[in-house]
């Protein structure tokens, strides 16, 4: 069990307790603290009399870095990730781990989840005739939480690119499925996801979007569809920038500087009191843009 955590003193205890309460008892937990500045570490240590729980502390490096270090140090052959503000259902491990015992080629499993609001997640079976890798590189992505994977296959992969801070679950699915291992969807709710205002998905929307973009760029040569998705994203980004540029060109400040800029530069040269006045005026115009 891998639990990366950063400043979740309110929730980390519930996450660990949900593992302790599992029907399946042959587990160990590795909590990777990503440089928390609150009381997260103390909350973890209070549960460490249970020797199945280990804490690894690191400087703040982001979600992908914490996951990468956690996978490297994980002791068990099968890993499942638990977000530090979520919980496992009591039969989570007993539902999934027997499948790994039965099939040594099984490398990646995903289940279903339910939100704290009562809404159910959208995980699903693979599209007909596609492998997980083919499905994900075709734009399908319904294999996220809860995910289990065999460490052996991750170690055979190119490993996580920790410069891409978010969407590490998306990266993991691509990396592990690319090894050619077997995959499986178990359509049972095994994961409870806490909905609150400070979830990463709420606070880091732009960064999450950028992460998906960078991951597609990393794997761009492996699928024509994936390449097309990447190009479409670039075109959307280009169109957004063009729209912003058109808006700037329409504003009064831009027109003023374009037509009168050279005259102003001559009348108000730099390194003079009048030049300082010009810079102040420019700052005001920029703020107005």
C-alpha cells in the first residue's frame, strides 16, 4: 500500500485506518511524506506502533516524485495507491489481491469507486478488442482509482517522469500496460473518494491539464491517435493564444503605444525624470490590459 501525502493532517489518519480495518491482513503501508509543513508526520507516527506501517520523508518534490520514490521502496510485489484524503472499502484488498495470486502475468487492475457525496465513479471495462495501452492511447481513460499494479512490471518500464508533477496514474497505466502484461477490470466499488474544496483536482486544474499534455508528448510516437490528440491540444492552445492576442490588439493601450510609441520615446528618453514618468505610465497601461 502506497500513500503519498502532503499537508493532509486532517485526513491521513482516516486513510491509514481504512487500511488497518481491511479484511485481508497480509499488507504493509508505506507513507511517503512529500515535505509536509503541518502535523501530517505526527498523525502518521501515532499509528506506527503497528509495524506494518512505514514512513519515508522527502523534500517537497510533487506527486510524481513521491510516487516514484514510494514504488522504488515498496516491499510487496503488488502495489495499490491510496490518496491521503481518501479511504479503502473494508473488502478492497480481499477483492483484488487473489487475482494477482492466480495470474503471475497480471500487471494492472482497476476497480470502481464511490464519492463521499454518494456519486459513483466512471471506471469501466476496456473497449472491445483493445488492450489497455491501445485504449489509453486512443483517448479512453476509465482505469484510474482504485488501481493495483505489480512492481515487477513497473521496474521493467521506463519509469515515471517526475518532471511531470501530476497525472501520475495516467503515466503509470501507460508505462505498465506498454510492457505487455495482462490487465483486468473488477467492477466492484473498493475505494471511497473524499470530495472537498482542497482536492488537487480542484486547486491545480491548469497544472493537471498541462500534465496530461506533457504525458501525451512523452508517448507521442507510440500511437497515431495519441499523436493526433497531442496535435489537437496544440491547436487549441494556439487558438487560445491568438484570441488573447486579438483582444490585446483591440485595447486602447496597445493602439496608443503602437502609434505613438516612437514619439513618446523621443520626448521622454530613458534615464531621465521624464523617462521615469514614461515607465510609470507604461506600467499603468499594462495593468489595464
